[in-house]
């Protein structure tokens, strides 16, 4: 089954091969008869239906909450012992997980399954929070509960092969490193000689390497892991190119601009390395990320060097002209690729 757009692309390709003598008219006719168009995208309808369903449920909950009887029931539930609330949420999470696995069996409800898995994750998170409240931890111990939740998400993502849960796990891992290192070193302190953007960039690099290693064992999760790692490395290195490896804001404000150039140069070299690797191993996404962040670096250096010395109108006019030229060139490349595709 093909969508209408896909079927049209195939027909144009068949006509092009016929004009080049690669196929006979009879072969083209036979192949075109085998094209079966998908008249309606039911999967897209399912996705948007779940979006509307979630919004409707939120409105339903908001409407029900104005009922005094419901308010009294919720109050009684939250006045229950903390351990009972943790147990109730655990049972709810297990139930949602079981229903999700059952629905996944027929393979026909991917968005419903992901929604059930997400509900299970939220229920387990609430149970863990209530368990922590029951054990009365001090403020410094909450980072270990966050680590426990992160490990739970990682385990669930790997076991269920769920992209949604795996993405939440990677974000939680970033958050845990941020919270843990700030608890140890403070917001303006260096942790193992690194400020916050630099340590997050290092974690992003480790995640990218993990994504590469997962290709054979968890191929469904490997692409998301690599993309998350690449974007984390390039994004946080861009912040490092602006702030250097300084944690103290006052110290950073007093540092001459030229002392930050080694960090900016190193970050731009990483972008060039990403572009080279994307070309060398035919990875379009990595090549695109490297190019976009290299452009962002160049414009960042442009504003850094000329913000005080150039009139703001001229500054933004030059920046706008540069983006105009960049957009024109990108449009020209896109038009050339489209013409080449249609000429097949």
C-alpha cells in the first residue's frame, strides 16, 4: 500500500526509465497496475485522535474537579498514608504496563501503546516520590531518588523498546547529572575541572558512543540515542564557546574575549569533524547538525566581536543579509535535488 504522493513519485520514475529505454511500455503498464494507493492515512488519523483524546480528558478532569463530591473524594485519597499512595500508584503503573503490553501484541495500536507506557512511567515516578517522602530523606538525598527513577526509565525503555520512554530516560540522565554535580560543586563551581555546559557536553558524547554500540543489540533505540548525543555535544559545546570553562559569572565577565577563543575554535573543529564524519560515512543528519552549529558558531563570534564596535542597525543588516544568502543557496540546492529526482 502506497500513499498518493509515493505512488506519483514511483510513476514518474517509471516514466523516466521508459524514456531512457530501461523499461518497455508493457513493463511500465504492468508495474503501474501493481501500484495500490492508500486512499486514507488511518495511522495519521489515529495519532491526531489520541492528541484530541488527551486534550478532551484534560478538559474532562478540569470539569469534574469543580464537583464538590469529587473534591472530597480526592481529598480523602490524598489524606491516605503516604505508603498507601505509593502502593496504589505502583499497582496503577503495573496495570497500565500490562495493558500496554497486551495491546502491543496485535501491533495495530502503536500510539495507544505508547500512551499507556507513558502513563505507567508517570505512575511509577509518583510512587517513587511518595516512597521517598515516606522514608523522610534530607534535601541532599533526592538526587539519588532521581537517579533511581532514571535507571528505572532506562530499564523500561530497553525492555519495552519504547522510543518515548527511552527519550525520557536520556533527558532524566542529563537532569540527574546536572542536579548531582550542582549539589556537589554548586552552580558556580567546577566539578572534576569542568563547568556545567562542559560536563553535559561530555555526557552527550558518551551517549552518542553508546548509541553507536547499541546498533547491534538494540537497533530500534540506537538512532534516537545517537541523535540525542550528537545534539547534546554540539549544543553544549556552543555554550562552552561563549562562556568557556568558567563557573563564576563575575570571573567570566572580567575575562578578555581572546581567552575564550580556544574554546570557540575547539567547538568549531568539532562541528567540522561532524561534517567530515557525516560525509565520510554517509550520515546526512550528522552532516546537517555539524553545518547548522558551525553557522551558529560563526554568527555567535560575529555578534561577540562587533556588538560594541558596530552600529546595531548595520550589525543586524549584515546578519540578515547573511541569512538571506544562506536561505537562497539552500533553496537553490533543494531545487536542484528536486529537478534531479523528477528527471529519473
